[in-house]
């Protein structure tokens, strides 16, 4: 039950209280607090909030409230309401993007460095590559990518292609790299395959716009350096590496 309730996006204490009430069927606050291992006042406040959210109802009898969890169908309608609310908020933020971008540009000309950790951090960096206005230049190991985020890349390739973002990638000629290169045309990619014993890239490096994204797939951390000067230098270095890789490939 807990994984299902967790999908509602409630706080940990709200989850515990709602699960306790579902298991009890109907109960007054003292009994619910005992089962949830919370003090009575905290539990009561949470129940009142869950009532406002439409997840909990109550019957008042002789100044005492008996709380009851709403039917399971209510969980679906609650998530549908939340989805509409988040969509509306996303639209508000989208409209405010020009102003936000202007504020970011006011922070000065110096390089900006952002750090990310964990698998979600890696995904955030890959998602940032989908904001590029130019082709991506990459040193990457398909084997490392797919080992680190096995369920992520099939959709990532499709979304990048749908956005008309092309990529030139220098890849170790592992079985995974060779297989991926066979999809270059359909995935807006041009690959240069190199000797995996000499050039097994770790970490991965992507260069795009004024950014250099460096991802350590093994240690699950990443950094984005945003600097026009450094990015331009890395693009020139990539072009040299690309010429050498294509020559080696031949």
C-alpha cells in the first residue's frame, strides 16, 4: 500500500497518518495517533489538512470527530486535480522564462559552474543538452551510458531527434558503440569510432552552446561549466580530435 500512497506526493507524516486511517477503517484522532506513532496534536492537524485535500472525511458525534479515509477512487481524482494544478503552474513559469533569463544574464560575465549528484543529477545534465541551439559535440562511451541509466536513453535519443538536435560523437568501438552507430541516420548522429583499448572515455564530455557538461557515470556526479571562452576552446579541441578520429576510423 505504501508505494501507492507515496505517489500522492504527501509528506512522510501525512503518508503515515493516511495509511493508519485506511488500515483502521474509521477512528478518532487518539487511536489514529497511536497507530501512526505521532502525538495527538500533530496527528489532528494532519487529518484536518488531509480533509481539506479531500482524502479524509469525518463524522462529528457529541463534539468528537470520527475520521474515515475516502474511497480509493478519490485517490485517482486527487492525482488528476494535482496534475491540472502542476500543468497550470508550469505554464505560468513558461510565461515568466524571458524575465528569469534576463535576471540570469545580469549575474555577470564570469563562468557559471553547477554540480549534480546521483542518477537524477545525471539525467538533469542530459536534459540540459536538449536546450542547445547547435549540434552537440561529444566524447562518450555507449556502454557506460547504458550501464548507468539503462531505461533513460531510448527515450532520450527519440526526444533529441524530435527536437532536431544533431550530435557528433567520438565513441569507443565496443559492441555497444558499433550497434548504436548503426542508428546514426535515424537518431541525427554522426559517429566516429575509435580503438576502445586506447580511447575508452570516462567521464563523458558534451560541448554545446556556451557549455561543457562533464558526467562521471561510474561515480554518478556531473558538472556543467558555462563559459563562452572555455566552450569555444573545447569546440576547437574537439574538431582536432574529430579529424584524428575519422582518419583513424578509415
